[in-house]
C-alpha cells in the first residue's frame, strides 16, 4: 500500500510539474521563492557570514577558547580590527597574544590604536609562498580586498584600487615569532584561505593549530578552490568541521557532499582538533 501510494504521488507530481513550473516562473513567484530559499539557507549557515552576524562568529570563536587562559590568536585579514577587538572584549581578559595580519596601509592607523592587548601587526598578505602580490579592491582599506581579480555581481569595481604588497606564510611567522601553539587561526582573506592553509602545512601536521575559523563563498570562484579542497586537507589531519549558523550555533559537517560547494555570499566554518 505504501509503495503504491508513493508511486501515485510521484506520478501526480510529475503530471503537475509543467503547470507548476509556469507558476513558479512568474516574476513575483520567482522573487518570493528566492527570498525564502535564501532565508532557509542562512538558517543553516549557508551564506550567513556576510558581516551582519559578526557577534555570532565571535560567539563561536569564544567557544573554542574555553579553558584557555592566555590564547594565541592569528587574525589573518584583520582589516580594521573589528573581529579581534570583539573577541577580546567577549573573552574579558587582557591575557594572550594577537597577531594581526593586514596588508592594506589604510587599515594600519586603526590597528595601531591598540584595540587589543599584546598585539603584533604583520603588514603582509598570507599565502602558500613568501614574496609579493597585487591586491585588488573597490577602495583603499576595503573589507573585500583580494589577491584575486574578483567580478562578483553585487560588488562595485574591484579593479578600482590596486596595490603591490608583501606576502608571508603562517609557517614562516610561527617560526619567526617562535610560536608554540595557535589556539585560533582566523582566515578572512577573500578567496585565499586555502592557499594560506597550504602555507601552514607544517603547523597543521604538528598540531600547533588547535582551531581554524575560515570563510568559503563567492571569492572561491575566483581562486578556483572548492570546499572539497578544505575537506581533503583538514580531515586527514584530524580536524572536525562545523558550519557557523546565526547566533554562533554550530552545525557539524559530518561528511563531504557537493551541497557544501555553496558560492552565494559567504559561509563561515570552524575546523578543530579540540572541539568534540
């Protein structure tokens, strides 16, 4: 009986599809359906990291630092220091060290005002090899500046401002500053996150990096990187992954599926050897 009912439902749905397609193709229906679709995606953390829920990102990051008295934080893509400042305030302690990586000179005066204690400003971009690169942005100090030539449909002219900047790697800075452990490595570098992880491979293999917070989204179209790349790099090294949903809710990523290749907006993820 159940098999028969399922078959009947399937045939009915197939027969109704052409008419429903006409209705769904109307302009008003398309707009309403798309808004609902986007909202349901955001509830699952897909595309939820577009800046409107910074507090949720900080809440998730704070959870990773529970029980750590003097955390070592690498904020890669610090911009004006909003994330580090918010995290330090949420932790409520002046202990720890903050390494702020930011290649854009327009951001340096704000960072130099010492928003967080014990900070080290590293004026460089981060990738898998040392050297130099050109960053592209709509304006100096842009929050979406990238080493990749972006042509996102919802941004302005990302070729308007170009600047040559030095490039370093995580492993190089770990060695340079004699860092024994990174409690939280945050990567917000507009499509270059995977390259930054490749430049941290020694630190990852040696379990010097406890937790990674990284973005994945539209910028990865231009860096030609996929979520599969992150999964294949981090999972064999013992990292478990979560997607950060609104309010800092963590949704476990238990296995790779193609649905994770979500390029609308930005989704935020945690990868940790500490969280269970």
